[in-house]
C-alpha cells in the first residue's frame, strides 16, 4: 500500500504544467524575441562642443571714426597774411606764425582767437631758393630751443615745374629771433621732382622727427614724409602718405593721428575743394578724407589742440578783392 502511494505522488510530479502556464511562458518568450529595442540617436558634435568657448570669443572690434561737431569762428584771426602755423606756448598763450610778402611773421593771443601782431620779421627772404619763404612749422628741442622748418622757393610761380621748392630750417631761443641753419630737404635730389613744400613736423616717441610735406614725387601733388634721427638730416620714406591733397597738419588725439589737409585742385572731383582730415594709427597709413568743410580759396590748415576733446583749425583764405586772411573753425569731438 505504501509503495502504491509513493508511485502515485512521483507520477503526479512528472506531469506537464497546465496549458495556461505554458502559454504564458511561450508568450513571454515570443515577446522577448520580437521586441524592438530602442536605438540610441547618432552622436553629433556641435562646433562649440568640439572647440570649447568658440561662441564666447569676442567679435573683432570695429575701429570707430573720430567725429566732430564743427563751428566757424567769427571774423578773422589775422588780416593781410595767411599760411598759418599755431604754437601753444608754455605760459598758455598761442603764437600764430603767418606769411606775407615780407616773409614769415607772428602774432600772439591769450585766448587763441584775438591775435595781436608782433613787431619784426621772423624769417626774411634771401637769395636763390630762398627768394620766397613761407609755410613754417615748429618742434621743441631738448635743449629748450625751438626749430622752425619752412619752405624756400626760387619764384612766386605756383605748381611743380613752374618753380622749385625746398625745405630749410632755423633755430630760436624765444620764438622771435631765428638763426638760419640751411637746407634740410633738397627736392632736386630727394626724389621729389623739384617740389618739397609746406612742411609739418612732429617729434616721435623715440625722439626722431617725422616731416610731412607736399611732394611731386608722383608728378601730381600729394603728401609724402621723411624721417630724421637728429632733426637735420632727413631720409625720404617710401610711398605717398596721401594722394591729391596738400598742406599737411598733424595732431595726436587719443590713440589716433589726425592729419588735416586741403583740397585745392578742381581736377580731383571726388574730393571737392575744402579742408579735410584723415585718420591713422601709425602715422603712415591714412583713411579716406573726411570733410571739415568744403569751400574754394581755402588752404594750409594748422591745428591747435585745446584739450583732449577740442581742436581749432586755422587756415588761409583768399577771396579777392579782400586781402588774404587767417580764419578758423573749432571742433568738439563727439566720439573717439
């Protein structure tokens, strides 16, 4: 009896599972075999992820043009003279050098507007290529003296090929009595085709002197430059600084050089007659001209830096039958 019962229990344990259980297992197996597994999205590197911080790099700064608000100063600074150069004196006064048929003269002012003519002649005409003298510019020397560079010409005839212009210098202890030093730029041997005129000189941070002047190096007039380590012996710098404009006058405002010049030739219709300025970061390469004002019969600008935001432009004017005169515009910097 006991053996019979054990046999029944053994056979029961060996029987197949219920049909419902088997179906469930098969269903789960089929689902596992046919299940579609999610596929990861392809990895795509964005440029800013490949090069860290690309979008954070600052944009290339755009150089701003110096803009001015200009106002014509009333009346004239000087009558019966023109071709000005202005010098700010250590005592705050302004000395204006100018030209007439006597040579180079001067006037003095406390406010830079009302000038009183000073007695005597600063530079008198001479012989040869100093038959006519004009166009002064001045630099301060380390020994306390000043040096004037000026144009000498062998005639009053205008324009390259009609007369020869060269650049000379003289020194002074008081700005009134000058001793001539002689020839600085010989336009007949310097590559200027007989025309080196209307100088404007500045002292560079390293002590050298750079002289801007009107040249006929490319036959038609333009502005060239020469460099000197001692202020006496100049070497012409390659190229032309500015084409088609004349009568340079340079000033440093902020981190820029501003060069003022005149357009006097009706052949250059793209730059109508008047007074202009051009910008440079190195004093050699200049921007396109920007008008201060446009008018005929104006020439030879000279610039007086009143403060870091204010300048006054003096210039010659001839409007017959009126006498030659020196007039001015004052400009206030709107943005540097």
